[in-house]
């Protein structure tokens, strides 16, 4: 019964969408009616989610847009901006249909791809459509894409550079080194960076990838605090409260030295932890003796040595455990997920930085699972510009 009711409601919404389009058609001028119907369809697709209730309405919107002439391909691409993930998937299919509705829209797609301020996903789609229509265009389109803000486009160019360097590394090692140096400067994929670093090392030019990525590897650490039953994600222990109140989680005694705190198993002290990992992985297990059902806090004061962008920066954390991150006193990331995998830049959130006097507090929680795959208690953390380029920091 609920399923039938859901389908009935969905059909009703689709009918209302069609009626609204008809209303626009009847009471507006032909040009206005067409524009308003297209806008209504774009809004419907942009709001698409996983609920069954919206399927029929979205399908009706797709049918409205899919018959647009190829000259209006930009209208569809512009719809990416406010669209949900599912809405973007619909728009990809619509754009492919529209590109076939008349002469292939080479010029509009070229112009859209050339606009680096346009939506990154839409630009990548424009690239895909152009190359599918004329594969010989690929090299031209990727000409300077090693700095492209669309990461899929940049990835393709970086891979081409890696392949180029590999082809000449034996006969022209200096040329290979020059090309791979460009890769290290501009790549955002850890695998591509590792490939480039491995080859550079073989050519006698080793690089520090953690430094290149801007990984923060030095922190003050305290723990373990209690996380029995994984129930303390939102429990604010003393270092957290101290940080939110004063900007510094470390309480100092009369002698200026850090005070001990009461932890899960008794008094605990702050300790310095420095990662030597090539990709900046900070391992909490060793200093906290593989504690289970536990909470750890890590803190750093730092200046930013790189030029800051106007507006927001980004904090990027990869963590296989549950985690929270505060930057300059503001909670910017919260992910209550345990042992579901990890990668560099797994979670990306905006934050505000200044040239000097910044702070970061990271809360990392471990659960009680005893399986071998659930033993990691670690993270990778870095700060970047919105395009993913690293901000170099000086830990104080």
C-alpha cells in the first residue's frame, strides 16, 4: 500500500509539473513560455534526490529539456550550478541528448570549456562531448590543463605528462625530470604524485611528497579519553572546552608547564607527535598504546607561509576513524564514521585562515572493534586553497 501511494503521489506531482508548464504556455508569450518552462524543468532536476516521490516529476522535466536544439546546450550546462548529485547525473544524460539535436555544438562547448569560472563538472562534460565528437581535439583541449580547476580535467593532463616523461626517461632524463617536476607541482591525485616521486627518485631527484602536499605532521597529543560504546562523539572533554573558551586546549601550571588531565585510565599528559610518513599519515596507535573505545585530541598553533586566497581556504582530512576538526575556534568538520576506508582529502570543508596565529584542534575517536582491519587509528591533515593547492604552514 505505501508503495502504491508513493507512485500515486509521484504521478500527481508529474501532472502538476505538466499543468504548470501548460499554464505558462497559455498565459505567457511564446518566448516567455518557452523560457519559463525550461527554467521550471531545470529547477525540478536541480532538486532531484533519492526519493521516489520526485521520479515522475524529474522524468517530465528531463523530457522537456531533452528536445532542446543543440544550439541551447549551454542552458543545460548552466543548470549544473545548483543541482544535487543526482540532478547532475540527470543533466549529463540530457546534455548528451541535446548535443545530438542538430549540428554538433562545437563552438558553444569550446567556449564553455574555456571558461574556468564555470562549474567544474559541467566543464568536464563539455570536454567529454567535444572529445567524443572529435578525438583529435583532446591534445588541444588539454594544452594547459595541468592547472585546470576541474580536477578530472587536470587528472587527464597530469597523466599525459607522466606518460610523456616515462617515454623519454631513458634517453632524455633531464626532460623527464623537468616534466615530472611540473607534475609534482600541479598534481592532486596521490597515486599520480607517488608515481612521479618514484620516478624522480630513480632519476636522482627525490622529493618530499608530504611537504609538497602541505601535510601537517607535528601535533601536541593527549589521550585516551573514554569512548565506551562509541557514545562520546559529542562529549566535550576538558581540552575541547578549554580550546573553545580560550583558543588553547593546553592548561598551564604556575610553572608554565602543561598540566596533566584525567583520562580514561587515569592521569594523562600532553606529548609531541611527529609523523615521518611519506604521505603525512599521523599514527595515534603507538603513542597511545593501541587504546580502544577511546578519544584523542591533537592540537597545533601555526602560521601560514604561503600567500592566502581571498575568502575561504579549505581543510582536508583523511581519517578512517570518527573525527571532528576545529580551525581557529570554529567547528569545520564532523564525521562520525568508523573504519569505512580512508584516502587523502577524504573530507573537505571551508575554513578561515590568517597569516599568523592560527590554531587547529582535531578530535579522533577509536571504537572497540578487534578485527585486524579495524586497528588503524590515524589521519592525514592539510590546508589548501579552494583549488587544492597546498598552503605551507609553520608549526609553532
